[in-house]
């Protein structure tokens, strides 16, 4: 029941209409739960067929007040262009919506605390496909397997299909990972064609 921090709109699964009240309620719940943190919520097209889930808010993204830093966002957009997906027709969020202390990874307990809100967020957005970016994001949606074993595969999660792939941070550092990310997402366009219109 979370949507864009910029649009204040939300898409419920049944019926498929925007419900700003649900967005406000869940944002309020997140702020209450993590009242000592600077939270950055998801952004993009509310009602998009594809939702990208990152791992956690980075320091640069926190400064820029968006889910992905400008550098990581640029890499993602380049990959999307390569595979034929319109960057304006996606939504991007994170499992952990604040930046942890420098060099510190969220604990399993922290991830679990955020995962319940992510689940509600995805219900609200009602995407056809969710793409996880990185291992933490994969764990956050409930698939606890090594990313190297499952990236590029499609998993049915009931209301949406899941495609795990690498985080733009990793693909920006290694050309081979970048190629693999492009390969993982090359199926996205065809997969969306098979999905019924909302």
C-alpha cells in the first residue's frame, strides 16, 4: 500500500484504481516505525507494469532524495534502453528505505522489518513483473537463494512474476555483470506482452 513519494497515488489490485488514502496510511506507518530515520520512498510511474526493487538507500541517493543515485539510475536506464523498455514506464523502490551507517549492511532482523512494508507496497502498486536488484532485494521479497543461482530466471509470486538480477552498482563496476544484467532483462519485454492489460 505504498506508492510514489512524489505523486501521492496508489494502485490497488482489486479494483484497479488509485487510492491515495492507502499510500498515506502506509507512509505514515513507515514513518512511525522508523521515526529516527530519513526515509526515501519509491518514485516513478504509479501503476507501472514493472517495479524495480533495490536493496537499500545509498548515501548518494539519500543526498539526492531518490531511491537510486543518479549514477545507478543512469546505468539502469541504459540497460532498459538496450532491452527496449521505456524508462518512464517503471517504478523504483528499495527494501530498506534509509541509508544505513557507512559500511554497515542491514541485519536479517532489519530486512525482515522492512520486508513487511515492501509486501504491502507491491500489493498497492499491483505490478505484472517485479525485478529485484541485488541479493538483499531478492531476500526482501522472500526468495532466499544465492543471486548467482537464480538471476535471469522467472518466478511466479502469485500476483506478479519475479526476475532477479544484479544491482546497477555491481554492473557499473564489472562489464561482465553489466552484460549479464542486460541478458537477464532481455526477456522483460516479451514477458510483459503476455500480461493482460490492467
